[in-house]
C-alpha cells in the first residue's frame, strides 16, 4: 500500500461537481471502459459509515475487497464486466507522488448503464466500503 499521499487538493475519492455529468458527452450507444487507479488507506476509515465498520480495524485493501464482493451483483445487473484487475508497479511516467496500489478496468454496455448503477441507492450504500478503503483514486471513462 502507498503511504505517501499527494496534496489534499490533488486527492480524489468521489467525483467533483460537474465531473459525473461529463458522461453525457460520450456516445450513448457505445460501450465504455472505466479505468480505475486506486490507492488504499493503510487502515480503512469508516468514520462516515460507522454501521458498516467491522468489529476490528481492517486495511483499506480489505475494505475494498468487501466493496468488490458487494458490488459484483450490481455490475452483473448493469451488464458490466471486469476486464482487468491487478496490482500496480512503479509509475514510469507521471508525478512521482502518484503511486497506485491497484488498477481496475470495468466495461459497461454504455454510459447509461454505469450511471444507473452508481446512482442506485442500494449501490450507493455499499459503495461506502469503497470510500472507507480509498485514500486516492482516478476514474477515467474510455470508449475503447
């Protein structure tokens, strides 16, 4: 796990205002693949979701595993598939303070499928495991 964090103004866990709306700029009838770069917390932070917190502290990586298992049925319902999930190595090109623990590629049938999944109240509730897990992330939509 990466312990060195970039400055607070460069860390991202959830979309900033207006970013989610940019999905409407993508072709509505084409698949999208979401590139996720993830940096886990050393210890998951359940301060915003105390009712989900395990009895003993767990790592961010373990909290992300909980999120992944809970999110799988929602991905299937959306018609999405995990294309790739693996550990990251060193950053070869990029800011030296942007080190990532994990990369995840998820393909959705179209932008609407992604939007419907992440706005579902049940998904939003379980996604609090992701928020507890992540110290920093990037999510980039691709049309490839």
